[in-house]
């Protein structure tokens, strides 16, 4: 994000660190409101994992604070103190990675099941492919709470908690395809982590003076349609463009919000209705005992329409991607050169 000053870059990193999650104190929100007429914002940080351990930089004053502190965002909780816990889908996810022999083309993806039980597997990492193997990332999903249960409170969980495979593996015991055995894939995986599948109902505002939310802090989504990282990347593009096109930071943050909040809100509700995974549910409902040819269950036009509609919504269609590429071509390199020249003068 070359448009940020060094101080802003540091703040963006602190807000979502692999070592600790930066927890903004209340004065950052008060500062955000005051900053409507001021030229800086001050954030204070504590170490969430152990508040007694000092952080490297306990306080920072800067031009803008980008709160990219994840689904359990401290900044969002301070901005919306009455929002309550995450909304639980009633489903749990288990994730793992295993290095193994490639299946099918070596770049193929398994996408199987229905709304209440699903398994996804796909290769990641170029290094394993060059070695002739495949690093397979997989996700198992099961409904553990009735979909009509009015209680949306998620189970007590630590995102990334390692759990025994016995918690779910038996439910996939018969899931063996000619090219891939799901039970074997689960069994050979050394470490499995558990995640409750949650989101939050969209809010009306992300930006408060010189403070704004980004990524999961702004729009926690079900992990459907590869929208976790991708929407955060689109947020970064929108925020970058807004800051470069508008010299007044609060105005720029509101412009970013106007561009990015509406589509992510639509994605949230679409994902609650299964998003592109709806095709799996259609096949399950129309052919619960299986089928020989998918065209006998869902014709190609209907399949393509489900995918097309979701791509348009998420901004993944070819037209949107090419338009964004044209709009941002050379944007960061030219800005980076301008910043370098400015730094040399100083």
C-alpha cells in the first residue's frame, strides 16, 4: 500500500498482526470523532493475548487509522458497543493442509456436498507443484445447530484451535471418489483447526473522521465464494484510490465507504443464501440419490447463471476485473515515485 506514510503502514500492520491483535483503546474512537475538525488521530494499543506484556509501540499519532483487525475487531466493538456477538450460521468448519500426490490435473478443485455438509479441497503453493507433489488445502463443513434455531450466538471458540479429527471425520467416512479419498486425506493431515462459521449483519457506516474499517473488521462474511481475502483486497484498492483522489482524509474515507459498503453488504446476504454454493444444494434437492450426468439435474444455462450472477455481485466477472485493472494501471508505481521524490526533498 504505497500510498500510506510509514506511520500509516505501521498502524495497518499492527491492527492485524500474526503475533498479536492490536486492541485500540477507547481514546482512538473519541479521537476519530474529534478528528472531523483536526489533522491527526491517536490510537493506543494493548496486547490482547496478554495485556500485561508491553507492546512495542503503545501509542501512535498519525493522519489516518485503518482498523483491519479482523472478525473480532476491537475498533468495531468500540464503534458499535451494542452490536453483540457474531451471528452463528449453525455450522462448524474444520481446516487442514496435507502434502500428497496430485489428484486429477494437479490444479483441480473438489467442491462437494450441500448446505448442511460440505467438503472442499484444492492445491495451493507453486513449490509443491514443482516437486511433483500437491499441497492440498481442505475444509470440512457440518451443521451442528438446527437452521431454525433462533439463537445465533456462536459456540465458545478460539479461531485456529487445534482439535481431534474424531469430532467430524466419521461424517465423511463414505466420501470416497475415484480420484480422491476424503477419509484418507483427513487421516493423513497432521493438524486440524476448527472455526465456527459466522458473520455480522452489515452496518450503515465504517468511517468515523480519520478512522475507518477494512476487511473482516468492516464486513465479516461466510467463507463462501472466496470472498474473505478478495473483498479485503478490493477494499484496499478502493481505499487507496479514495485517498489519492481526495486530499481531505475524512472525505476520502467516506468516499471509500460509499464505494465498498453496499457491495459487501449484498455479498453478506447472498452468502447467507449459500452464494455460488447454491448449485450444490440444487443438485442435492433434485437428485438426493445421485446422478449420472449433471445436465439431467441442472442444465448448463442454469448453472452458468448462478455463477454469473454471483461474479457480478462480488466483482469477479471479466468486465469488472478488466475495468478495475485499467483504472489502477500504473497508479501505485506513479504514486510511489512521487512519494520517493518528496522524501528526498525532505
